[in-house]
C-alpha cells in the first residue's frame, strides 16, 4: 500500500463539444495514450466544483478540491492568495490586494499592464509607507504584478477595487462595499495611498527612463480582490500529509502556501501556454522522495479555453500527456482532474462537471477506458462533489479517518 | 402491492479487485445465480455510507441505512447498542459500556478474552453493586462478553475505556474525555468499580476452579465504547412498519432493539463465519407472516474481509446465495446490500461505495444483470446516500410520506 499521491490539476480542463473538433471536446479529441492507460486501470467520474451548474473561480475551486469549504469555512479572498503566491509574509488581520502596475495618461488607463514591465521590485521601497498609523507594504511579483498589504487596526476587506478592467477609462474610486466604519476607513486610506503612489511614480527615475525609451511608464496602481488574512488548518494537520506544490501561476502557489504546502521552484514552470511541462513532471517525480502529496498545477488549459482556442487546448493536452507518461511505473496514487471547466465555445469558466480520474493500487477499476468527458460517464466514481475528491483519495490509501 | 420487506445486510460486503481473484472482487467472482436473478429483475446501484470516501463503523452505518442520522440526530454509542444487544433494559440517562472479561497477571493483560470463557453470567450478581449512590449493573453476554450499565444522576458518557487492545500491556486508567465535571466524576467512579470488581474476581470460586483446571481466570474487566441511552423514535413510529431482526452478533440486535424491532432468536445464527444461513433465511421466510419489515444481518462477509481472505469471502457469498434462493417466489420486496465495504486487500473498513439491489413488484428494472461492484454501475439507482435507501424501499411499496 502506497501513501504517496500526485494530484494533478489541469486548470479549466472540462470543455464542451467544439466545432473545430467536429463536436468532440479538446480532451476527447486529444490523443492521450498515457492518460487513457490511467483511466483504463483506474477509476473515473466527474466532480462538481460547488453544485451542479454553478460557475466558480479557481481559488474557491481549489479549496473545494482540497476538502476545505470556502463558503462554510473561511475564505481569505484572492488578494491574500496572490500575496502569498508571490511570497509575502502575512499577519492575522492583514488586508491584501492584487496589484497591477498600469500606465495612465490624462487620467485614463492606456495600458493595464504598463507594457508588461519586466521588474517592479525597483518600486517596492518607495511605495512602502505609513499613512495615519496604517502600514502599506508593496511586494513585487512577476512582470507588472504585485501585492499590496495593508496592516493596522480597524481595517476591513469589504472594499471594491479600482480596476475597470478596460483601457480608455478612468480608474475607479476605491469604495467600501458596506457602511461598516472599518470598510469606510480602509477605502479612504487606500485611495489616499493610491494617489500618493501615483505622485511618486509620475516622477520616478525608472519611469523617466522608460519614457525616454518610448516604453509606457508604470505610473498607476490598479488594485482588486481585497481579502483578509487568517491562518488555516494546514494540510498536514488536517490530513497528516506532507505536501508540496509545483505551479507556475501565483494564485496556486498562494493556495498551496495558505494550506502550509512547500512551494517548489521549477525552472520553466511559468503558468503560461509555454510552460515547461517536462520540467514539472520531472520535479514531481523527484518530489516523491520527500513528500506524501504533490499538488501539480498546470494553467495553460484554462488560458486556451479563455482564448477560445480548441485546437490549441487539444494540442497542449497532447503535449502534457506525453510529459506525464514519464511517471509511468511510479509507486503512488495519481489523480488527474481540473478545478473547473473553461469551454472554448464560452471563452470563460462554466459550471459544467469536471473529468476526474484516480489511478493507484487496489482501486476499483471500471468500464472507463479513455480519459474524456463522455468516457468518464462510464466511471464508477460517478458524479461527486469536488469537496469529496480528497476523501476518495485518502480512502484509497487507507488513510481516511473512521467515523465510529 | 405487497407491504413486506426483507432487508438483508451482508456486513462489509463491498470490496476491491483481489489478486487471488484475478482482479475481480469477491462479489463479482462469486457464482450467485439467485442474486443475479434479483439484480436482473430489480433495480441496482450503490450507496455511500456517509459521504464519498469516508470510512464508517457498523453502528452508525446501520443507523444511516435505516434512515436515522447519527450525526444530525442522537447516536447512543456502541456501549448502549451492545448492551441492548445482549438484552439489557436501559433507562434514560444510563451510561453503558461494552465489557470483556479478561485475564490479568502481575498487572498485565495476558488474555483479552479470558480464554473465551463460556459463561460469565455466574459473575452477574457479584459484580452488580452501588458505589457512592451510583448503581453498577453487570449483564452477561455470549462467551467473555458483557455490558456494564451505570445508573445515577450527574453522569456522562464522555469517558475513555481501559482496553489497550493488546496483550502484555497494563489496562489503561479510566479518563474523562473532557473537563466536564460529570465526566470527571463518572471516570473516577468507574475506576473505583473496576478495581473493586478485580478484587472480587481475584478470589472468586469460579476463577479458583478455572485456575485448578489450568484455564485463564476471568479476573479483570476491560471496558470500552461508553454511550448514553435515550430512547429513539421507533421504526413503527417513523415508518409505520412492524419490524423484526434476525442477527447473530450483538451489536446488530442492539441497533434493532434501539429502533423497537423484535429480535428473533434463531438457532445457529452465530454472527461468525460458520453461521447457519439456511436457518436464518428460513426464519426470515416464516417471519413474513407476522412482520412488515425483516432486517436480516450476516456478519461473516465482514469477518472474511478483516482476515484478508478473498477466496473465503467469495465462497461464503456463494453459500449465502444458495441459502437465499429458498425465498424465491415470496411476496415481498427484497433488498440486498452491505453496511460498508471491507476490502480484503485493506483488511479493514474502507470508504468505498456499497453495492445495492432492490427487487420487488413494480420496481423499475434496469440494465444491471448481475450483482457485483462493476455491474451495479449500470443500475438506475446510481449512487445514493445510505440514508436514502429506506426511502427508496418505502417509495416502492407506496408507503413513503408525501411532501406537500
């Protein structure tokens, strides 16, 4: 009996029939001999991320997959997860937001990503300050991305962001979501900070240099996804599993850190369509020596879905299958699923069920011989809630707690 | 339309692919022409004892199967069910524990069952006493088994037992599970009782006699599974069904009595691998004259699972199928299922789904033609929660309450 688990999440995996694929989904159309082998020897089915038909973002979807219930337990919000993802150290009560460095001209947003500026860590020090006894800490991420941490007493995450998600518009004013005095205060202070930051950035050497080179200056902060940090029961405490994460995109590293997983840095794991899946699989294989649970996240499937690129999604899945086949023969339970569906025809998340396969010693093999949406219907797991997936896996390795 | 139901629970029935059976489960591999007939003409599926993947003990699993919810309603604990199983009369607030008569030497446990002593009823009177205004009542069961009832005011079942479940160790001290003063008091009194009982047993004539014969003396009480008794809504009140139970093992008789079922004594129904299944089936057939609902429990399947004996489990299922075929043609609904899975490969309970079949007049027959794990996947019942099984049956006989 093995106790090691490789838990693979292909973001936005689930799809719908695509015209470009003559009515098959990307997963159905893809040639995936290795995942078909896993399906044939394993048990398949679907998971429902929250409830049938309900659409969900990746953050809460991963909470459910890991057996944490964002809507019954505490959910810290996207800002906190992104901040943890870029390595920020948070304290209880901190408010955290996702930040984009943007380019503004005559009060209007010209570029929401400041020309995908390479490095914003040069601004960290200048944009970290205290306003009315409250600390504002800026922490740089990859390219134009950063996190803002607000630390002090009497704060609230019940505030709106200022990102209109479109160019040619003015940034929004920060508003409280409720009349809660803490929310009103936090919104007011945050607006003050953003205005101060805009002043600092407008005359910053780095931006003067960029303008000379004809590059868009990083002269405004767009913030969103405010959340409040509180520590959670760790994966080790909850399941007695030593867990690690292999991911490119920040959000998933943040989810992993939130549950106390070690985040392994893998060169080439970019969270983009060009991610080095071979490097990630190799890292997972190596991690089996030191960890009981390896969370392997791949973002590209979701990106192809958002772009409506069915052929691209199919071809990426084929590339992933080839890479995954390198773990053939490892002693462990392999789970392959998605966090939600991102149908190419919709170019957005949907509430469709997500294909799920579990391969490992002793599992009840079923009549599902290929890994695909229609095929998974023949799976014995049938249609379970995402929150139950981790328990199916723990049960398989004989580690589930007993109800007496 | 018939109103009679034979509800058969093959304990720990569900299993996983077994090497000894070339990748089939015992139920799949067994030749079961009669249950296959029931499956072919009936409706099949699976039930999930609590939630997907969650492992459960037999007590709460039976509560769920009977439509009582141990974690939402009251669950009296194993001690109470075992006490009821051996025929103890309980009053509201009584604390009951399962007792093993054991052999102790130099403070260490030599035999947890005192050589499976044949009859402990000889000790009943001497071990029934009052301590500090609280009554301790010992009630003998089969062989080394007994129940202890603690009756008085200000008691609590929030106490640990003293059975280390291993020989060569000292019995544990009775401890409260919480700081609740009632629990502290109950633990203290119970320890006092156990010490007194040990004194009485050490010089008891029956034990002196045993020692002379070279038999291990029954000189210590190992207690576990403390629970508090409160009456439950009976099967008759809840479902308007006159119910009886045919079982060998005490726990199941206790569950039945707890729900107000009559327990029928069947010679040869031992709750062991050698149980007389023919006698049990005959008794069930006869009981159809007087009862609407017959709960027939068979323990052997679980015992073979715990022993990892896949061949034995398969052969027992074949023996059971042959015996069951004697009810061919009876006018009633027949349910065959398990309470949980006990895979031979795990030698323990697991959280896997449990095969379920319902046969009776008017049932929607489906495409499941054999009774087995993989086969049941073709069943129309699909995957339901154990708590819903009784309602499917009541619906079939047209007796389910209407939600208006």
